[in-house]
């Protein structure tokens, strides 16, 4: 199981998670992809607050929402429409032979697996949980775009209202090495002056590394998109949205 950062654990930050992530263009993309693939049974691995899982269930899919952070899962289970989703507090190791049609990992879940063996094991667990010919879909940031260079206090600072008063936040990158970007998220509850520092590390795998790992896990890459409008991926693009089939 990957390390759980504080924003997946502290109830105040969990409740603010969807607001912090703003409008998500990826939700329509994954919903349309599920429909296009005629996916009846879907695994949402690392489902977080369950926004996509509930949307898919509302569209008539049978959905398993899998989340290793208990606080995130508890929040998801309290949201409108949560009763239509089967929730499980687990990582990929908790998946069974479910014969699912599609497995998704959104919100850059694929980047929390820092070690290659953990990433490959996750893909193999998903392979085992899918029916023959089933699909896996996820996105990862393209390291060639060096997006982390924009994660500065000046460019990320904002103040948002919360149930606990105004929350001031910003990001700062502490280290970039070995395909890993280590950052600190600063959180200040202005009413009380309380400071919360959230340390996070993301793994930036290349196009070739991800393609190779999918092959090792028993998948064949079908498509890779460079945006949520399904434009084919080219190296300058920031986004790599993979769609691969179990073989």
C-alpha cells in the first residue's frame, strides 16, 4: 500500500479535497470511455471521495470504489448516491477475481506508486480482477513537460472558504530526482493560525516506462491520449491518458 499523505488522512483536508481539485475535466472523459467500451462492471481504484464512482453508478454501471485511506472512504460513503456503489477499504491487493470489464485510476493515482515493483504488482492485481479482454485506463503526467516547475508558492497560493474558516494553501517543490518529485503543501487555517504541512512524492514515469510496465503485466496499449478530448498523445503534451486491454 502506498504511503498515505496527510490530505488523505486529516478529516478537514479530506472534506476540502474536491474543492481544492476544482472542476475536473477527466470525469466526463472516463464516463464516456466506460460507455464506449460497454463496461458494465467497473473498478475505481484509489477512488478518493468517490466523485467518479458515483457518477458511473448513476449512469447504470456496477461500480466498486476501492480506497486505501479510511477517512477518504468514510467521506465518500456519506455523499449523495453513495448507496449505489460497492465500497472497499483496500489497495489493489484486496481485489478478487471479479471479471470486471474496466478498471480506472484517476486523479494521478498511478503516480503515487514510487517503486517499480509496487506499480507492477498493482497492474498485475488489476489484470487478475478483469475479465479476458477487459480494459484498464489511467493517466499520468508527462515528465518531459516538467509541470512541477510551475508548482511554486507564487503560482499556487490561494485562500478558500472551509467549514473551519479561510484556508490558505500553496505548494513548493523540495526535490526532483530519480523520476520523483517531492513537494510540500502548506495549509494555514487563518482563523486559528494552525499550520499543516503535507509532504507528498509523485513518480513521473516516461511514456516508454509505462508502456513497458503494462506489457509486463499482461496488457496491450490500445490508445494514449494527450488531453481529455482524446487528442492522440505527442511528447510535448502534459497528459498521458492510457487505455490498455488485458491479453
